[in-house]
C-alpha cells in the first residue's frame, strides 16, 4: 500500500500533467479552431489520468469505472463535469467504501469537476426505470477502466430493458418542457446554445431516440437508413460542429462552465471568429450581431430538420396504416398532418407553396406539416424568386393568409421558420435573426414582429377579450382589420438598414400594398401606421396631455377616427411585443387617455382647457357627494388651486386629494396619503405641506432608499405656497400586505419631512449586466417650452437605482422648481422629461453648468 508521501507525490504529478495537457490542447484549439479535436483530446487526457488513479486505488478487480452522459459519449468541454459511474459487482463493504472515498477525494484534488454515482447493476436498472435522466446517461455509457465483465452485464440488461417507444415519448415530453422553459423560441437575445430550442440538446435528443430504437448512432447512419438525406445529414453535422465551437469558446471566455450567449460575452466571442464591428454612427453593426445572426439561422435549420427527423423516427417506432384523405389534387390530410400528393408537387406547381399555408388556416384540425412535405418545402424554397412573387395567384394566396379568420399567427410563424416569408418578402429576410440593442426589446426583429401580430390577433379572440377589453371592443368594429396585420408586419421591417426605419419601411409597405391590389385608401392607412407607429407612445409618455396644443397637433396628425384607432391598437400591440417588463398599467392608461381625448377632438369638440376643467370638477364633485361631504366642502381648497392642477389630475385623483385635505388647508404638519393606484398597479402617494426648495429631492430620496420605482410625478404649488405633489410608484412587495405598507409609507415620509435632516448623498447604483454591455451615452437637453413660461428638461440614460434622486439632487442645488415629471422606463433605458423653472435658468452660462452637472450625475 503506498505511503501518504507517495500518494501526495502521485497526486501532484497527475495534477501537473493534467494541467499541462489541458493548456496545450486549448492553445492548439485557439490556433487551429477544431472543436471536435479539442473535445476528443480533453476526454482522452482525462481518460488517461482516471485510469491511472483507478489502477492505484486498490478497488476490487471486478469493479468498473464508467463514463456516462457527455463524457461517456466521448467528448469533454473545457469546464464541463466529468460524469462517472462507479459500477460494483456487489454492494460495497467498509474497506471498499473507504477506498472509494479516497478515490473520489483524489479526483477532486486533481481539479476535476466530477459528477459521480456508485451503484451495482441492479441499482442502475432500478434507477433507470424510475428516472429518464439516468436512463439517458446510461445510453451513453463507456468503459474507462476496470472490469469489463460487470460493464458488459450492465449493457446487456440495459438493452434488454429498453422500451424504445416509451423512451421516445419520454424524451419528446422532456424536450417540450425544456422548450417551454425558453419560451419555445431560439430567438431570445441571450440564448442557451445547449438547452434552447434548436441548440445542442435538440441534436443530442435525436441521436438518443435513434440509438435507443436501434436505428442509428450517427448522422451518417441516419442518412443510410433513409431517415434524412445526405445533404440534411451534412447540414446537421455542420450545425452541431458550429454549436460545439461556440460552447467551447463560451467556456474559455467566461473561464467557467457557461452555455448562455450572454451579452457581455457575445462581442469577444465574435472577435475570436474574426468578426468585426462595421460602419459608423447610425449605420454601425456590431461584431456580436453578425455572430448572433449566424447562430439564429443555424438554430432555425436545426429546428426544421429536428421536425423532419422526429416524425420519421416516430413513424418507425409507431407504424400506422393511415389512409390519406384528399384535400385537393395537390394535398392530403395524413393523420392530422398536411402532406403533398406527389414528391414533386412544389416544383410542378410552385403556387402550391403558399396554397399549403392557406389550406392549413382553413382546416384547424391539421396540426402540422408531414416530414415528407417539410423536406420537399425545404428544398423547393429556391423557386421563390421575382417570377413567383409577381404571380397573381401567389399574391392572392398571401392575402388569403393575412385575411384568414383563424390560424394567421401559426401560418406566419411557419412561413418564417421555413424561410418562405423572407423569400416572398425580400425586405423581411435581412431582419431574420437580427438583434436589437435598444435595451428594451428582448426578441430579434423578426420575432418581435411575430409577437406584435400575435398581440393584435389576440384582440380579436373572445377567449382573450378579458386581457384588453377596450382593444377588443375597438377591433371588433374596425373594418378590414386584417390591414392592421399588414401594418404590424412592416412597422419594423427596415430596422438595421441605417436611417429612420419608420421612413424607410414606408416604401416597402407601399410597394407591397400596390403589388397586392390594395385600394389607395387602405394603402395610405398601412403606410401611415408604418411611418407613425412611434408617435402615439411618444406623445402619451413624453408630452403634456393637459396642453390643448399637444392634443390638437396629435389630432391633426391622425386626421380621423379610423387612423386613430388603428394607431392605438398597433401601439398597444407593439409595446407589449417588446418585453414583458416594458408594458404596465400606467402606460396603458396614458395611451387610453390620449385616445379618448383625441377622439373627442376629432368628433368636433375643440381642445378647450375651460371645458376640460369644468368636466373634471363636475366629475370630482359627483364623487365627493358619494362620500357624504357637504356640497361646499371643497370650495376653500379648490380656491387655492389653479387650472394647471385640475388639467393634470384625473377627477378621481382630485376627489381623493380633496377628501384628504379639505379641512387641513393651512396644516403646519405634512399631510401624506397613500392608496392603491386606481389603474390597478402600484401605489399613489400624495404629499401636502408648505413648499420648500428641496422637497422633490427629499421625497425622491425616500423612494430611492426603499428601492421603489417612480412611474410618474405631478408637482404642484398652490396659490398660498403649499406643495401638492403626487407620485405613482411600484414595487413587487406591494402585492402583499399592502394595507401595512400604505400606513408605513405615510408614517415614514411624514417623519422624514418633519425632521428636516440634511439630504443624503445620492447612491451611485450599479448598472445591470445588460446596461454595462450596451451603455447609453447620457443626454441632457434643456430648452424653453413653446410659451416661454417654463423649460423642458429631457434626460436619457441607462436605468439604475437612485437615478431620479441623483437628478433631483442636482436640481435642488440649483434651486430649480420641478412642476411635472414624466418618467418613462423602457427596459434598461430611461427617458425622463421635466417641466422646470428657476431664476438660474435665465443665464446661459448657468444652463451649461447645470447640464454638465446633470451629465456627471447620470454617470455610474
């Protein structure tokens, strides 16, 4: 038995050897870029060290060291676990257990990340029956060292127990759950190259079910068996090699096990492939964008071929004599899948390509495309050229798809997934897989467009009417609502070309409408939607909707109710299609308010501050009567409030604040009231007290300390010098114990404002990982408003905790009064607009210094 010194020396020697071989292999990969050579060589290096350690461990000769999982498959990524099974002929006794513990400790001391299990053959069989993951890992089992007899016994019993049909069904269910975890899309902006749809795991799943069924062990064998063509097998091998290459570089770049293409890793990895950032200014295209577009195209190919292969394997495992039901002379219904009547259907009749998608929208019982048809479609895409696009039959078919009463979204997604959409609409092809680095889109451009169409479609479906009832009501009465899908399809189609995509996309939209025979009126509507699709959100979120001139200018732009309704529906669908984090109830309210106010103006009611003032006061009085207030209880308070207050607050807000303040008009102490926001999200906080220069900053400091997000702020000063400030704030904890939270906020803000301590220094909050990777150059724009009464201060920057308080702190130092604050958060980006005044702004030099100090405060 070796001494402790000998064991230590052996361990050190093996560790140095393993480290040196690893470094040499990685250096060779960096030089030659051959992923499979590196994976094989790393595995061989570890094999040799494990064999030597096993031989010195003194374990029973019949025991075996078995590689399972990826390591068993014969490949090892730089930072992947070494998955091991220590296979025993019989349960371990005390001596064997001690030796096994020493072996495992040695392997960890060598720096190997091992995942190990110690089992007998019987235990392996019991575990594999209970757990599909164990069953799958044993499918890849490979003898590394030790007794071959016990390993052969395991292999024999494992194969005898294998039920290929049950294994197939279990792996398909597992794959569906995994895809659902990644939102059933390969096109997220930070995909997992191993687990996301279309990634390495999908390729491995195919080989697992084929191997379990005894059909094939490699792509070449699958081609030999006729389950894929030689061309398809070659494509699968190429994509697998590409994904392995990316995964290796991810591990090396992150210096750990990392399978996600994180934003901060994408550019350095792209540069290892020799990709470089091109262009300047608005025309810049990052190296990471080239890398990710290649990745998405590869994932799309894998998804297509995966569908073909799994259907073919399923047909082998579950043979059925399904009688085709003729749909027409070109297509059959084959057990719920649409199937071509002849192998050359698409070549003989090219118009049948789009016809097939029309038929699927007309027959909801068809659940997919048969493998034979998918393959034929894949190879027939080349026939889609100028002649195909100019054919009136094809143009009519495409319009039929857009006008389909059901199945539109499925049809468009299938058209995109199969590459047909990008060939039929050449302007769509460049945006397939194109990333968006604006910090609030979480999908590629093409997938964002699909989401917008889906959102628009959901407005028409009764089962989703509860989500946005107002949108559902509007679209139900909208003539030729399918035109909205055309607007959605083209609204971002010109992204990435440089220049204003809203303007560039209009030409594409007009050309499509004219070629497909749309009337001049409908063509103009679609072009309007594409060109103006950002205007409504900008007006609602950045401009003062209490200003009659703002409303009149917007009404002049939309011209009539049809254009207004179309733009409103597209705006809601568009914002919801950017990211789950961007849409909220506050934005929904702003857009709906703008729609209703503009509709009244279009109906002949000119925007009038006096009329709006009277309407809001009447509605507020009606609400106050419901609470039993005396008819004249409000008069003393309202006499202290000017028109701007009433125009900037809803009737419900006016009534709520009046009830809280009507008998405390001259209060010496701060009055703080908090309630659940009527919009259904967040809290509304009102502060009333004698005005002071640092009040806005002091309140913001409280929200900063509590890590609350401020969605909106209305700052008002009464005629007798009191501040009446209202904030809309949100935080996840508000959903629970909100009654206690309301009381706590009221008490703490009141105490803060009463003590009048010094303002705390702003915290320089950390940027998120996404913002660090794609930083925004902060901008500050200060200019007089149209009347010359106030100044508009516009600020854009990366979002971070404490940002608003940092801004407020600077404004306080300059003794600048804030009258309104529009806080717009777009994912990781904020665009805030303040209406301000102050004596210091009358000096140009002071303005420049203020902008400089604000820019400094925006830095992290």
